[in-house]
C-alpha cells in the first residue's frame, strides 16, 4: 500500500519532458528496421530519488547549453529510460545524452555523466530490462521485490514467477502471476512468502492500453531459497525489508541493512507490517527457517499510527515468548525516530502527535531486554526527529542510514554470538 502511495506522489511531481523543434527533416532511416525507440541506461546513484536526462546536439559539456538542448526530463525514477525516437525530431546519430541524480526537491546530488551518443543505446528493445538484484543477497528475501526499466507506451505490466527457467524449457511452470497497472510502474512487492526450497525464476512483460503485449517477456532472472544454515534472521517491517530514497525498492542491496552487517543474515522483513501482523506470520515465516538468533525490528508503524506504547510492548513481548518457546534467542533493535513533516510531504500521511512519547517508552522497554541493539542515538537529530539526510521520506533510512544500522547490528552479533 505504501508503495502505491509513493508512485502516486511521483506521478504528481512528474515534470513533462520538453522537446525543442529541430529543423533537420532527416528521417530515422539510417538504422535497420526504422528505429522507433531507444533505451538508455546508467549506473544507479545512491540515494537518487529521480534523474535528470538531457539530450543535445553537442557533446562534452559540464552544463548542457539550453540552445543545444533537444530534450530535458526529470520524471525518471529508475537508472534507465526508453525514449520515443521520432519525437526527438533529430537523427539520433547526431544526438548526445547526459544524466545526473536529483533529490526529492529536484536538486542535483551528482554531476552530469560524461556525454554519450544516443545512437549507442539499445535500439528498439524488444523486452523490459530487469533491475532487481535478488541473486546478490546471501539468502533470498522471503518477500522479494521485482523491478525493471519502464517500457515506452506501456499501460501495465505482468510479472510471472516460475519453477523453471522459461528461456531454457518449453514447459512454463507458472507459480504466481501479477498484473501491475500504471505507465510509470517500475516495481512490484510480492506479498506472498517464499518458504519452499528451490530455484525460482521471474520475468516481466509490458502491456499496452488495450492489454496487448508490447514485445516479449524479459530475460528470466533467478533467486534460490534454501532453508538450512540459518543462524541469524531479521524479522520486521519495511525498515527491515529494505528500500529507500522513495523510489528504490528492497531488491537493491544498497538499501538493505543486512548488506552492511558483515555476516549473513536472512531477511524475513515485510513492508507495511505492524507488530500484530508479525505475530500472525511468526510460525509460517520464522519457524520455517529455524534461526538460532532472531533480530526483531518492528513497532514504528504502530507508533506513527497512534497506537499506545503499552499495546506495542505487549505484542513485542509476545514475540519474545514465541522465540523462547522455540529456543530462538531474540535480539531487539531500538526503533528509529520518524520525521512527521517529511512523511507528510512524501506520502501525504499524518503522524500521531503523541509519537515521540510512545516511541521513547517502547525504546525504554527494548533497552531493558537481555539482548538489544540501541541504534536510536545514531539517528537523533538536533530537533529530535529523523534527519532528512538519513531518510528523505522521514521513515525509511536511505543508504547511509542503512549502513549505520547494519554495522551496529553486525557488530553486536559478532560480539555476543560469534
């Protein structure tokens, strides 16, 4: 649900691209098949909320000249974009592109990239380009997020999860299939857990406004679920699950705190969870993997929604008892603060005016537990709220914040259990 709100917000802030007319009437007939679109990609910049793409007629300029600009866009939320070539009204072999990362205020957080020829991009791409890096985690996420570069003229997407590589077999054993509406859609958070061992494959295909396929399925990408050898597992909400800087999903390791712990940790987080929902899925999602130590990170969604600390503490205590009943050592992580103004700006959601008192009370209880990691001092801004430089949306720490959390958790686990 939170992701849908984010995408709606991004649509609201979308800046329409500007095309300057070109007086060269040359038609794009220089390339086989009459090129109608080109895909440009670039390395993702940490904590980028969006990107500014500039296409112009001359290369090599630190600041592109307005007089040479053919197109300028800031409505790009992935590290790549597909462009309508005829709309450029200029032969693409005479065009150059540069890109830089922007923050939520559309201010640059990186320099413009070196200029590259538009014609060197992928011409007429036949399928979406996956960007989720699910195979780069030491353990597959229990709740994966799938991500891709948006397809030109797409109105929706279809995501399939399969039991075999469809690129190598004619038998397509489809396990799950999802439809994601929206021309700007670029990710999908799977809300169903993967608890059965095996290698899974996922792929995505774009559909037009008439629900007809655009091109082909993307190349299939895999992730593997193994149940054995789980010493440490992380259990919690979206802060545990991953993702940050508004537009970056949990499939990017840079926004997952376990990437910075220095030891393998299985991520059992699920975005949007309250502590009550964590209790509901404890048996199916935690006991399935039999971790020896469970790192528990939950409660901030309850607090910001106005639930009293006593109720949150009672539910955290219930998780503690479930751990003890199953010979699992619970390690509680203190809750990070929130930034109500930033949350309102990013998600248009109000935060309980009593959040600070309830947050302090929950953290006092956490710090009384035999095993706990107190990360709250790391995130204490001068005004007592979560600093925007650590979490642009006021709730989910970005790469720097995730690194701080991961290192603190990893250090504690090594000192006490390794």
